[in-house]
C-alpha cells in the first residue's frame, strides 16, 4: 500500500485502465493473448488477474504502478529483483514474466483521461492461496507469520545485493515506521473526534520515546507491509477443529525500505490483530515466531507497543486522507478502519504495561513448548 516516496500522497495518480485496455497492454508489451481478465482491489496501484492461453503457468497479475512511484525505476527494479531473489531462496514470492524486449518492466501510457501520464507495468506470476484476512487465524499460523517476517528481512539484509539497493533508503517515505511523526500533516482528515486525540497521543509518544532510540535498533531491509491481505495461506491439514496452515504467497513489495527488524514484527502484529476476535493475544504468538529466528533486544522489545500503535495510526490516518482524494475507492482504502480504531482504542485503554505483559508471557511460553 505504497503512498509515494516524498510523503506527498496527494501527488499520486492511480492508474485507470479498463479491462480491455489492460488486455491490450498484456498483448502489446508481453506478447500474450488474454483469455480472461478481472480487476483486483488495490490501494494506489492497479492490479488485474490475468489468464492467458499459453503453455505452462497461465495465470498472472498485471501490476500497473501509480504515476509517482513509476518515476522511480531503480526502486521498482530493486523491489522486483528482491522478489526474484526470495523466490530463488525458497520463499513463495512472485516472479516477473519478461516483456517482449526481455525486460522485467515497461513504462507505458494509457488509462482513461490521464493524458500523458506514464505508468510502470509488470506481469507477475499468480500465487495460489487464501489471504489471511479470509481465514480464522490460530496460534499456529500467527507463529508461522512471525517466523516469515523475521526470515524475509534476515535473508534480504544478509544476502540480497543489487547495484540500486541504496534506493531503499527512502527517508521521507510515509509508510516507513520511522516516519510516524509525518502524520501530523494528514491528521486533518480525521476531523475532530476522540480518535484524533488518541492518534495525536501516539504521535507525541512516538516522537519522545521511539525516535530517540532508533539508533539502538538493528537495521535491515523491511518488506514493510506483511498485512492480512498480502500473506496467502493454504490449509495443510484435514482437521476442521484444529486447522493447520502454511504460507503459500508473499505479495506486494512496494513498501520495501531500509528500516529495523523490530519494525517488521510490529507491522505483522498490527495487521494480524485486525481480523482477530481476541486481538490483544495476537502479538505474543507473532512475537514468538519472530524471535525463534531473531530474538529482540531489550530496547527493541521496549518500543514494540508504540511501534504497533504507530502502525495503526499510519494505516488509519493515511487511509482517511487517501479516501478523501479517491472516494470511489473508499471501501477498500478504509478496510483496516472497520476494526482498527477499536483495537487501537483498546490498546490504550488496557495500557502498555498490561499489553506487553500479555505479549511477552505468551512468547515466553513458546520457549518451553516450541512448535514442531
């Protein structure tokens, strides 16, 4: 759910290709004949599920990047190469189908009424599975998602190399968790209500208690958006009473940036809370999975509550702001808000000490009874 690299979401232009134009794009750029195509929901890019009449893998996702991010080909190149790298490392990540010219992407114009706007176009392999948002999560899959979050960042940070990897230093990128203070300029979108007061409290505490400690956190490359729609799972057991899942797909690398390991676990915890009937218990299972790969330091653990709160604030404020710009996409943009506000308010009502106690005690229990 990228929103640009200069913290100015209002300069974005979301692509507006219809299905016929998108099918023509697949034919012209990639040389594939479309047998059927349908639009997929998206934040500020445009995605299509495409089936082509070709041998082998015949389902793809046509990804048309918003006009602003399309002006950063180095960044999109690195994100795509990271997907290819992770796939080669055994992670369930999409890979690009090359253009007729042998490239992984192409800058194209088009879309309804957008004049000379140009958009970066990629065709990615379609990954099977069900979004985590569509299942009832349990301790087993929450633990696996924590392991995934740590494993992805660890392998990217330790082994991924690319000439343009420095483009991931996105200093003012609004979705980087270090940039919670930038929400000040978008908070108007909330109006005047009790929610705004809590977000203002989050921002002020973040400035005072998290920003001064950033230098003590361990730096890494973050996927940055392991949310409940970007992680796909398959059932790997026949038991209806105690279903077991495995991760079958990792989607959307457009929020990749340099950050810190603790950011990734905080982001994963926040998004796994969204659909949970017992949201405050989620964090311990995700944390246990994460720490089975990368144990957090005392400083990192101490910031976790405010980092999770900060991601709630980012998601809720930026969604409200973007929904004002694109009211026709309001339902998708505010999908997190349906339960997100309630969960953020609950966190603050229960308080940091009690929430952390629940998370850390749950995670500690795994050290005695680690999953097989």
